[in-house]
C-alpha cells in the first residue's frame, strides 16, 4: 500500500515535483491532497497538472485536520520550511522538506527536537545523495579500497545570469546558502564524518549580475582529520562541472575521482574511477537504478515509514550540513576560522 502524501507548495518547483517525481511513484507514494495558499498559483498548477479540485486546499491546518495522510512534502520557500514541518509533526505526520533545511540552525533544531519527541520521521531532500556515483564513492571510502582518505578536492563551476527581478540573484550568499549545501552534505555523507571547522572567502566578480556573493573557496577540517578544499563559482568562465561537482579523493594508495548529477537530472554524469599511484586508472561500471535523485528521497521516506528506521538524510543528520553552511558564511563575514559546535 503506498504512503499517503499531502503536497504543500505548488509554485514552479512544486509543479516540477508533481510532473517529474510524484507521478512516477504511484505504487509507493499517493498524493491525497495539494495545498497552496496563493490562489493564482493554485489555479495555474491545477490547470497545468489537471489536479482534482476536490483535493486542493488553501489552508494547511484544515488539510491536516480533514485529510487522512501519512506524510507531508513541503516544496515551499525556505522561510516556510520550519512552520510547515512543525505543523505536520504536531498533526502526527511524517515530513520531507526541501533543502536548505531552515534559515538558521536554531530553527532547524526545533524540528529535530519535535521529530524526536513525536517519534516521527523528518527528512530533508538532499537528493544528490541518491545517485550511483555518490553511493559507490561512499562505499569505496568506507571500505578503504584505496586506503585511508587524507584529503578531498571539490570543484563546482557554472555560469548563470539572474535577471534584475530574480529573487535568487538577491540572496546574500547564493552559493554558500543555497547551492553549496549540496556539496557540503555530500562531503559529510561520502566521508562519513562531520566537519569540525571551516575557513572561507566569498566574492562577486565584476561581470556578475548577482547582488550577493556567487563564488567562494573554503577549507574544511573534518572530524576524522581529512582536509577538504572546496571551490565553487556560479559565474565561472571555466568548463562547467556536473551539479555534484568534480571530486578527487586522495587516499594512501591513490585517488578516487568521480562526478555525478547531470543537467537533465538523468544519469549521464555518473563517473567514478580509481587511480592507483603505481598503476593505471580503472573506471568502474555503475548500476542503473530504477529511481534516483528526488524519487530516491521519496522512496527512502516510504522505506523509513514502513520499516520504522531512520533515513540517511534525516533532519537530525542534515542539521550538521546546515551548520557547516552557516559556519562558512560566518567565516567569510568575520575572516576567521569558525569552529562548528555539536
């Protein structure tokens, strides 16, 4: 029996979730209600997606009271993540929210605490975890296939030009607050370690149309002693990387090199290879999963609900990725190394 889902937030990204993700998971996930407070947005979504008006609501509290459901998916602006998550948990529903988790670590902690108190699942949609190269990189690191890890170099390059009315172009730290959270989360996931401290410098090249700072370099000290060098740039003239970036994981006996997450959210960017220091590079054959990315997130939710287990990208886990992102912003603003508290 599929889990019954209330979907909150039907703007452009919420509609994309409906068309590309939720419509493919009928045997595991059934959307039983749609919630959108903005009337024109609801009308546009209803027309585009042919939604059943009887399942469309403007008020979340009313929906939670009237509709039998197991979980809530929140594809709303980041400032609404915590209110929606808290409402869902208080109503006895599991919840998945989009990244970044919350505007602040303190607000995220409120969700983590309530999920623990209620015994319900709270997840963050860190969908980059659910790709074959990522899973294999984690396996290779965990098994020490090339020996212990000493250092990681991670590069992300894109060129986008937000227009004058784009809200994304006005974010103070569009890279560190919104995009790098994917990369910071993957660093924690692949290495199986949390970050201890970070230094960071962010800037805005003079050709950029961003109001904030779309480029940054950071050095992250991990709890296991690994040093991570991160370079990200939304306005790079260099060759664009895949969305998960280009990775070099330096180990005792060589490197693990990989990349992941193609432009069209397909599997075309999945690559991983071993480079022994004293041998020839060997590319690995990766599996082709039935579902990946955001669909993988929703299947992880279904599995967690059905089995009573904790998903890998639980809110309790993801708060550490949010803390790293927040610390990188602070490090840039203060010019100091920032220690990440537990």
